[in-house]
């Protein structure tokens, strides 16, 4: 690639960026929301910070810059210039990619340095940011006007941004979230605190595979734009083929990380139990009383037993691999520290021995947000947390769930 051509494209884009109020608004919204939440709640949602900085900055600014050039008819001149499509692609991406990295790293390391792995954040964010920026290039090429981009681009931005935030609310959103590069960046930043593992390498492999498929996809669209008038887009065969390959890559990214779900088995007579072989857990279950929901969120696998007559009230079990070899004592001290940071009152702590000689630490306390009751315990391989949530802590549902939990946790086997 010729440096003088790249330099010309980058300098021109830099001038346009400083003159464009929409770019500054996007940056202001992204930074402002996260800083505001940090001041309001003590710390912002780090998952939201990853998603918002990568998508709102990388995707939105890139697509807007491309579409703006089409509106001004300057993209036509660039496409018929001596510059190759690789030089055009690199030149257009350099600025938005650099801005995305700067904003993401600044927000993450200033607000969430305790929640993430520095090494894996530095390694994974550039990969994810590049994929997202490349998505923006294609959307910018396809959209004929900025008005069209405002409609289609907003929908696609939400599709890239929201699934990871809402994955815990719906199992189907979880499937969609795992297909997106933002999911793998977040997983690597979080799981990376526990060191390298086969799961970490698997996430890197999928992220690199997604990036490779995306590069071929974007290259085909740029070649098509060069051969056509940029404001009269028509999909050709290579666009369809590379789009299909990218789609299959994203589907693979989701399927390869599907959690191993548990199942409800009839043990004897009218007795049932929920069993999860991956997390080596079995607990009594009443199918006529509860509805089962399972999902994977960040580095945790969560099971909820919702009351059929009151779906908002449920028992939950949170499970994650004990890659650090955390002992029961360390698990207890870490949880107690978090509870005290929440300004808990009426804190009631107790300890008992469950099945398989597992040490059960019980926490019950109140905060301004409500009342909490849960048990934590750990094994050599896994960390568990089981508790209840009820819309009315003084109602019948809370009392029933509390009694059910205390009775059946002693019958749980690991």
C-alpha cells in the first residue's frame, strides 16, 4: 500500500471529523452516559460500556462517514481514483478504528479496571473493534442517503448493542448475543482474569474467524462499489456468497458456545429433580409448582425456578467454573466484602454442612433496594450461589420460597 495515498485519505477524514457535529455528539453521548452512571451508581455497567463504546463509536461513526461522502458525491471520486480497494479500506478505517480504541480503553480502564483482565482487554478489544468498524463500512456503502442510514443504521446499531445487555432476560437473545463479536470481547475481558484456558483460546479462535470472514465480506462490497455507481447499489453474486459465509460464521460462533442445559428427571414416584451434568448439580424440583428457565450470562450459567402462579418470584442458582481454585473460606470472605460495600443492614450470617460435606454459607440482609437471602458454596471445580427473589418480601411467595429453599438445599447433591 502506498503511504502517500493513505496519508491523504486519513488527513481528509480527520478534518471532516472535527468539522462534523454528529461525530462529536456520538462521542459525547457514549462518554457522558458511562461517566454519569459511574457517578450515580458508584460504577457503570461494564458490559454496557464495552457494547456502547464498540458499537456506538465504531459502527455508527464509520457508517456515517461513508454515507456522508456518498451524499457529497466525493466517494465516487475516491473509488475511481488510482487508490486500490485495500488502500481505501485501510484509509477509511484507520481514523474510526483509532477513535474506537481510544474511547473504549479510556472508559474501561478508568471505570472498570477491577472487573476486567488488562491483558485480554488489550488483546481482544482491537479484534472486536475492527469487526464492528467493518460492519459500519458495509452499511455505509449500502445506504444511499443519511436519512436511510438513520433508519437502517439505528436498527442495526441496536441489534449489535442490546442483545448482550438483555441476554439474561431471554434465551433466544442469548443465542443472538453469542454470535456477535462484542460477546466474545466481553467474555475474554472477564474470563481472562482467571488466566489462559481452553475456553479463552476458543473465544479468541472464534473472534479471529469472525474477523477473517468479515474482511472478505467487506472486500467484496468495496469491489462492487468500485465497479458500480456508488449511489445506485446492486447486490452481485460475490456479495451474496460472502454474506452467506459471514452468516454461517456467526451462527457457528453462537452454536459452539451453547451451554449444556440441565434436565428435569423423575427419580421415583412423584419425586423429580433438576440435574445439570456439566456443573455436577442435582436438586429436588416440583414441575407443577415451578417453571424452569436457563441461560448463560458473562462467565456464569444461571438457572431460575419461577413460581407458575407468580412468575416474578423465583429461586435461582448461579454456577461458574472455579478456575482459580477458590476455597470455601475465600469465597465467603469475597462475598462478605461485597455485601458490606452495599451498606447492608440486619445482616444475618450462618454456616451449615450440606450433602457431600459441602460447606453452605447463608447470607440474609437488607439494603435500600430490598431484602436478600442466598447460600454460597464451592467445590474444587465450581462456585455456586443459590437464593430467592420475590416482588414482595413480606408476601406469601417470599415465605414459601424461603421455606422451600431452606428445606431442599439440604437435599441437593454435588
